[in-house]
C-alpha cells in the first residue's frame, strides 16, 4: 500500500511538473530596426524584453531587431507565414508591397493628424486583420504610428513645387505615386541606407518622421524640412496563427491585452516625440529626447495643404484601390464603407 501511495505521489508530481512546463511559453520576436528611433529603443524593445511582467504570462522572449537579424523589413509578413518568428513588429509601408490592404490604413493625405489617423486606422483594422489571417497565417494584434511623415531635403526648398525633378526616398507606393504627380522620382530604400544616400547625393530628399530622422542623423545630410504631414507611417504587431492557436484562451487574452496596451502607449509617445523632434531638428528649445540640429523649417502654404488633402481622392485612393482590388475584389468597397463613410466620400 505504501509503495502504491509513493508511486501515485510521484506520478502526480510528474504530471504537475509536466503541466507547468507546458504552460511556459517561449516566443521569438522580430522587432523594428535598431536605428529607427526612440519608439523601438524606449518602448518596443524594453516591453518585449520584460514581456512576462507586462503580460502576466510565464514566458521567455528572444527579441531581435530586423536589421540585426539581417532580414529585409519588406519581408515581415513572409517571416510570419514561415513561422521563423512568432511575433513580428511590422513596418506597415514596407510590408504593404506583399499585402496592399495594409496601405489602406495610411494613404497619402488620409491621416493628417493623430486623432484623425486613429479613427481611420481603426475603421479598417478588422479588414486588414482578416486579410493577414487568410493570406499569411497571421493575426493582427495592434497598430501604432511612427509619426507624421514629412520631407527632408538637401538644399533649400520652399514647398512641394520644388520637388519637381528631384529624387525622393519614399516609404511605400502611395508616397511614390504622390511625389510622381509632383514631378519627382520616388525611390524606395531601407531606412538605414538613407542618411548615406542623402550625403552622397543618391537622393535629394527623403520622407520620414522627425523623430526617426533625428535618430538616424538625417539632419547632418540635409538643410531643410517641409513639415507637412503626408502619412502617419502606421506599423503594427502580428502573431503567427499556429503560435496563437497553441495558446489557451486565457493566454490569448493576456497576450492581446498586453500588446494593445503597448500600442496605446506608443500612440501617445509618438505624438510627444513628433513635437519634440521638430524643435530638436530646427535647433529650438526645449529639445528633450533628441539631438539639436539647425535645419531650416519651411512654412507650409495653404496651397500645399490643399494638395495633400486632395491627394486622397485624386491620387492615392484610385491607384491603391486598383492594386488592392487585384488581390481582393472587396478591398475598395470595404474601405469606402468604413473609412470612406467617415470621410464623407
């Protein structure tokens, strides 16, 4: 009887230990480029390196910036589909080449402020999520803005008309189409290559957020900035569906809640960074988060504002809709029923 009791106790202990081990998670996370800015450095990386604390999950995380991993930032959705990483910090403009619906969150001229942007993004969020699940075996967990995308140029410019004939680094096809309408040539290249390209004259101007430009040293290779918000550069987090489905419903809730909290935090942080970085880049005070430079800040004209606002209907929406409808027949219709309805289109 004693032997049987000991055996039962040993088996019970083994089962408990086995169950505890099964509950423990190990996740591989592919992050934003290491040099892309303070959002990655101060929000994303610390969050995932302390993910157990933020989520309440028994989890260990291996976090690797996409450039450190040697993976092109355009391949985020393919990486998710392959299962090489469990969670990927998606660079929206870059991965939109593989899934055009992502670009519908942030067309040129659509998101001219943080508040407007958040409303538009959330209106189209569920559709983008459905597309990622269908095509890339990935679930969207949250989205956030890198910040208003403005134009940095070598040499002095006075407005959008001065871009004619210039080579402009762009983040996505929507921006390429827009600058093309202005008579410029849109050139796509990884963020980490832009500062050197500006220094060597490979490109004349480049589009990004002020905080990212400051972190990347762009003001060292440029002279002026046109602070007109073309886009918000919407990024996001997605998880491989095999990983997601392996979690219990409680674990799914904990993980999704934690990512939602991170995304909300970044929305607020991004706005603070934008205002501070604009001051830093122009050598104004207070400059709290970045490096002080001395860029010439161009005054935005009413004509340029009108050009950007009109770009949604006249340039970015028609061109994007053809691309997105080619891979999903209902893409434009859903956008018009959601975002378009909010805009009164």
